[in-house]
C-alpha cells in the first residue's frame, strides 16, 4: 500500500482545537458583548418574555401541590385558632354574665339603701356618640376636633370618653364641631380618686414631653401610692361622673431632698388610634346650684321684695 493513501488525521478523541485560554477569552468577550447589547438595546427582552410565557403554565402546574399544602396548613391552623378563640369568648361571656348579674344586684341594693336613707338618687348621665375628625394644628398641645357642636347641644366642659376611660374635656364649641383637650395636654387637669386607698388628688398632663404620660402632683413623699394603683374620677368637680377610669400608676419616685413624690401615670385611654368617642353631659347641670351662686341670685330678689313692700 502506498504511503500517500494513508489517513494521517488523529482519531476524534485525540483531536485538539483552539487552546483553553483562547476559548475562555472568546466566551468572555461574547458574554460581555451580549450583556452590553442587552443593556443598551434590549435585544433579549422579547426572548425572555416568550420563554416566560411558555413556561408559565408549567410553573403554575408545579405550584399547585405546594399551594394546596400551604392552604391546608393555613386552614387547619385557622380552625384551631378559631376553636380556641371561641372557647375563650365563651369563658369571657360567662364571666361577664356573672358580673352583670352582680352589677344588677348591687344597683338594686344601692337604690334601696338610698331610698332608706332618703339620699338623692344617682345621676343619670346623658351621652351622645361623636367621631374624631382630625388633630389640632398646634404642635405644642394635645387637642382633637370632633363632629359634634352647638347644633348637637354640646356644652363647654363636657367630658369625652371611650371604651377604655377618660380621653379629655370639651374646651371650645363651634357650630358643628368641638375642640377636645386631651388629658395628656400640658394644661389639662382632672381630680381623681385612688381606688385602693380612697384618697383624692389631682392629675396633670404633660408629665414627660411627647411621651403621652400623666403626673400626680403635690403628693407627699410618704403618701400611700403604689405601682399599679388605679385612679378613677372622683366626681367632686361637678364635671366628670364618678368612677370613670383615668390612669394607672407606673412609676413612683420618692425624692429624699424634696417633700413631694414624683408619680408618673399611664392614661387608661390612649388617644392614638381612637376614632369614635362618647360626649357626656357635665354632671353639674343636674346638681343644685352652689351656695354662693344661690345667694347672689337671691340678693336681687330680696331687694325687689323690699322695694315692693315700701311702695
């Protein structure tokens, strides 16, 4: 056999093309070119959209068992939570029913005792619902505007409460709205009664600037005030009905160098997030006039009677 007709090419396994460095440089340059072209001209966007559209049914099909498993777990967890919430609600309902029966019994006993002692019957406080419109524009005060005014028979000084306790007091009344000064305002004050000891005192707003806390001032350093004491309205001011929740003692600082203790309170009703409130009628409307007011009113009547006798 002639040597010229022999196949001198190596087998496919031993064939070698360009070197590895050459391939690396070529692929890197191609990738860089494609990235720049895609960033500048968006040439691969249609391809991506087409591939994503084609793969979407497959993705949804693969997500069906995962979503079914997740929905089943959520359903079972929600069912367990609903059952536990129902049991807690039933327990609370039983406790509230028992408490309501006790309250009814106490009210009946109170009425009988008042009738036996010939005392004045308890005051019936009239109220009306209102909605908070917005906060006052003054950044240095805590005041809100409600949608009840003169046309709704709202009087200045009317207490404003929510389901948690006292929020504040109406300080200005307009035709169809009113301005309510909150208890946390630095100029606000309210007489309170310590439910544990029965001691009366006064609570003022603005204990800590911007913290929404209250302060009980002018209390002796050895006063019987403890953490957790609940303070309610005393009703001696002729504005707030007695027994409304006001605040709870959170800090008592008995300073050695001062004769007074610094007592910080947390309000029972937090004004942030409140939307609907009740506006109460001041109890002073139902109380008899003060002696000095009655005397001032009786003086002109006596003068007129004397003049009539002289004539």
